[in-house]
C-alpha cells in the first residue's frame, strides 16, 4: 500500500494540464474578464479490505445547485482558509466528519474550471486512521467508497451528452454500480487517471 501512495505522490508532483467543464465543448465562448473563485475539494483515499478506495459524496436532492450529484467533499475557499488545501480539509470535516489531522496530503491535481465560475484545486490525501463518517444534514445524502482501480482506469470512462440551456453539451462519465459519476467530478478523476498512466 505504501508503495502505491508513494507512486501517487510522485505522479502528483508532475505538472499537469488544467482541465475545465468546457474541454469537450470547444465551441463554448467564455466571457472576457470573467472572475474565477478559488475552491478546494478533497479526494480522500482510504484503505479497505479490497485495497485502496476513494470516498465520494452524493449531494442532497434538496440543494439548489447540483442536487443529487456525485462530488468530492469540498467547497469555496473562505477568508479564514490559509489556502485551497485548508479549504478542502475544512469542508471535508464539515461535510463528512473527516478530521483534518487524520489526512496525509499526497499532492494536488491540476486545477479545474467549472461552468459556475470556480477554479477548483483537487487535493489528494490518504486517511491514516478510521473515523466515523457523519454526512452533513441537508447537504450530503450519502458517503460511499469507489475502488481506486476503477476511477484510475481510463478505459472505464465514457463521453455522454445532454441538452443544457439550449445547447448540446458533452461530458465525461465513470459509472460505478448504482452511482452515476459525471461532470466536473468525472473530469477531475479523468485527469488523475491520465497523470497516473504517465
């Protein structure tokens, strides 16, 4: 296991290409001078009986933005956060009850620009000890684990599309059992799968 984690650490030290919600939609014209808000999300790796897995959340169906979608724990960087890593750790504590001091930071993935004007830094960390998962009421419906071998295999990704605001938009999907992992979360994971292969 430790060898795998060191491999992740080394691969994350490489400079990757920034991704965005627009990668598969090159015809999108972005407004000039747009302001992007910094955010951090945590990709928490846990050790399970079947090897290393990634914890993800299913957002509450009652939320105004992205209801019911699969996401990393995380959110926008607040004034009190030292950096996006601190924001990711704080949000993971609030959303799933993950104590920051139990997370060993392995590195960060390339930033990802979202359609909602955030510049998101995915932070990869290993959860060193057991903790009690506590989904934040009203925000997180479920916390579940996906084998890393699944999300880090580029062959498991598909490109799908749907109409959004009158236009056809394409996006990555990496389904897992009953979970439909798509959009920004799938794109960031796809970036990680590409980095690992190099």
